C-alpha cells in the first residue's frame, strides 16, 4: 500500500508499505481521509522531541476517518463496514489516571502516527478503543476533523459559554473550531484575535462577531471597546503565545475564566495578584479530549446541519502530494489541510 513515512533527518517520503493485519484487539481501517496537524510539520522538520522519539520508516498521521475492513481477535467495539474516526491518544487502561476515568491524562499514553504507524496511508491498524463510530453521511474531509475539533470542544465546554462574551486568541484550526462550537452553543459575542487576513476571514465565516488584528492597534483596547469597557467573561487561549495569555488576563472580567489549550514555548510573566487573585478568576488547562464525553458531544455537533466546519477546510491534496500540503502548512495561509488517499 502507499504510505507516507518519516525519512532519516528532515522530511517524509512515499513508501510502498505492507498492508497491516489487525493484531489481537486491533481494527484495520481503510482510510478515506487524513487531516494534517501542526505536530506533523514539527515531525517533518525533525524538531525536538520528535527527532529522538520517531524513527525512520514510521508512517505518520494521527487524524483520520475511514471504513472498518477487518477486525482482530477479541475486538468487538466496531464491526466491518462501520465508518469511524479516531482518537489519537492510546491510553493504557491500567494506570491511576485511567482507573480514575481520566484516560486522556494516562500516565503511559502513546499516540497514533508517533508510537505506532499512522494514517498517512491507504490502511491503518489501531487498538479498537481509539475508534468511534461516526455517520457515513458525513463527508470524509469533514469526518476526519473529529480528533482535532475535539480539542476545541473540550476547551469550550470547560466552562459556561451560553450568553457570554468570549475572546478567542489564536485562529489556527483549533481556534476556528472553538469559535464554531461556542457560536453553536449560544455565546453572546465572540471576539476573534489573530494576525493574518485569511484566519480573520475564516473566523468571521464560522461565527466571530468582532475581529481584532493583533498587528493593528492595541489588542486590549480593541476588546474593551467592543465590550463597552467591561471585558469578556471567557478567554480561550488557543495559540500558546505569551502575549495572548497576558492580554487575555487583562481583558477578562472579575470572576471570569481563562481556558488554555495552547502550549507556550517560553515562560509567561503575569501579574499574579492583580490579574488573577484579586480578580477571582478561574484558570483551566486543557489536554486532548475527555473520553468518552467529548466524543459524545461531537456526535451531536456533527449531526447538526447548522454546525458547519466546511469553511475551515481550505486545502485538499492527494496522499502522494503531501509535499504540497507541508508547504501550504509552513506558509501558514490556510485553515485545515486534508489528505485524500
């Protein structure tokens, strides 16, 4: 089968790989679509920590949808012919976190496309517990978004949003998904903060009410102006940028909540007393997706025709054209990029 594998050092390559056979507890899926994640670009660039974790020959890709083709011994979660999407995190089911029902923070967590072969291929075999049935009526380029969108669903659902004023910092795919989810769940006003025209335009298409270009004027002043000087009830930090965390704390109302999905590369300096303690705010970190809660929420969202993620998918490429996908992602003028085997 055709697949995209890690090269020695920088880059991926098309390889002719053996079609996998499902082992005990595994399921073989014929891949219909695989979406590209920013992590895949870091792997392509051989950035740390992936340079030491992923060996040459590993088939990449951890977001996909497809149809079950075969089932290994003991697998009974899905059946042949089912349309599925995947959870990328492979939990152990045995550690204290898993036993406490927090499988998304498993202490021995592994990942599809990193620790086992992934979905940039015609077929992928994965442990059955990472698969969730989805409607066959959902187009593949949308169904493959479940895993990535799940990050945003978990982020938005971490606190009440209905009737609230919300600021979303960072307008990559997860930020755009968050806007779509918050809009669908009844947010009163959504302020999108970004730095490129394409992402601000996409934010508008999926539900943002106010657009703030961080390169044009003072971000804090613009948000305060858009909220009659009050600030916002909720800040969703999706970029992991020091500036957006600092700005988010400044525009958050007393008693509000900041929810963070982004991972800052540097230490963040904040006025702990003035911006956190004396404002009596809540700060919540988000990792992955709550299982199965987030997936149950996504089932309802994706079934609703009013929940439209179509504008976020800006590029589709054939599997063998992965270099074009990588280039588009590196340039940054895109929403979500999808590979179609």
